[in-house]
C-alpha cells in the first residue's frame, strides 16, 4: 500500500493580512476591488470572460447570458475594469474585455491565511 505524501504548505506566513496590518491606502484599494466582485452579475461576467477563448470576450457575447440590457452589462464591465480585473479594447463598434493576468490571484494572495 503506497504511503501518503505529506502535504507541503507554501510559505503563507507572508500573506499581507497575516504578516502585518494593512495600511489605510491598501485597505481602501482592497475594499474597492472586493466591492467590484461583490455583485452576482459581475462575478458571472468575470467568470464568462475568464472561461472564454483567450480569456477575452466581446460585450456583444455577454449580454444574452446575463439577461441584462447592454448598458447595464457595460456598466458592470466598467466597474470590473476600473477595479483592475479586466482590460478593454475597442474593435470597430464593439468593446472586448480581457482578464488581467494575475488579478484574481492577487486578491486570493491577500486573503490567504
């Protein structure tokens, strides 16, 4: 019977919330980014973009899955872009949104104990 390998824990002692208190500026920034994620429609949008080919999607492809009007979807995408989770590029009349590499991991790293 094979023996179980020991779990190797990464060096989590250096996660910002565990290492030292956040500065007021860092807390404001983290709260702004977390607030952007604290909406079901925005979480779904982020998930759809992240799961799309090349981690990129046209706003025209994001309207139907959410069942929301185009201006509402654009508003949510703008909030996610301003929070640093998505980038926006214009191609003709449509805007394309792409996941910022590492953006979600940076949030997770701050919260990891």
